[in-house]
């Protein structure tokens, strides 16, 4: 039997993801994280109005030995608040974000973990733009992601290609030490800004990407991109990152 020497906590914020949540949970449980790496799944239901909650509860009942913690908001508060709720419940050595859709492959966690295990980095991002074969449903999303990455590099001295990637992996002690203000999708630029201001260089690795359309449930909109720009500027010029 393999000894577990480290645990990866996987935070899964979910809002109205009844079509994908069960398959996503199975994929995360089945993902090969590498020898000696255990996992815990932290699902945060942000007051879904569909059957997401019932599906998660049924999945847990059908997998009683699975390391799943299920948390619920009694009102919809946004992805950022769901992530913050999840961070409070994390007990693993490392932590990563996983959207409840099927756009990314959790087997790619195994590419990211070695850089944290080495001790050389405390922050690793998975980049969708480092794989030429990846498709992008909307040119606007693709260009927006590249623009935010360029902004991050200019404002914070990073060298990354995919700032708004969902796959952001951290040493838990670092992430828990960062005070977060985010409520919605601005979690990504806020945490990027704050780890950068603390002097951490972000390591990127290539990840696979299977984008879904707005009709299939994609929730990001233009206003979220504008909010990301404001957030990057705010934490660079106007707001003390320690508060």
C-alpha cells in the first residue's frame, strides 16, 4: 500500500452545475496525482437553484469512502466567496481550484505538483495557452485572457501566459495567509496580485482545455473581464495588499 506523504486539497465551487458535477467529481477522484499524494475534495454549493446539491449528496452517499467535504451557502454569494469558504476548510499541504464544469483535466494536477514539492515554487498555474492544440470557443475570451496576462506581467513583474486560468495551485500556508476580499470572479486577479506583491514568482505548466459555450453554461461575461482589469490595477496602485 502506498504511503501518503502529502495531500492536495481541491476546492470545487459550484453554482447550477447539475449537468456536469457528478462526472467532474468522479474525474477528480480518479485523477492520478502521483505517488504518495492523497487528496481531499471540498465542494462548495453556492446556493444552486437546480439539482446540483441533490446530485452531490447522492454522489457522496454512493461513495462513502471518498474524501469529500460538502459545504453549502444559504444564499448565492459568488464564486469568490465560495472559494473563500473552501479555503477555510482546507487541511491539505497544497490547494488547487477546480471549476465544476469539464473544461479542464484534473490529471494535469500531476504536472503542477512537482514544482511545489520541489520547494522551488509556492505558486503554480496551469496555462491553456502553452498547448497549441487547445481550442478556444470565443476569440474574445482568448484575447481577454492574453490581455490580462500582459497586464499582470507589466504591473507585477511576472512572466505568465494565462492569468485567468482556473488551475491555480498554492502551498496551503501561503494561500491561507492572504486576506481575500473577492466575492465574484475577481478571485483570480486578486490572488495573482497579492502573491505577486509578496514577491512570489508564478510557475506555469501547460494544461489541456476543452472549452464550453455560453449555451452549455459558461458564466464569464464582459463585466467580469472589466472587473479583473480594475482588480489588477487596484492592488498594484491603490490598495494595501495586507488588508
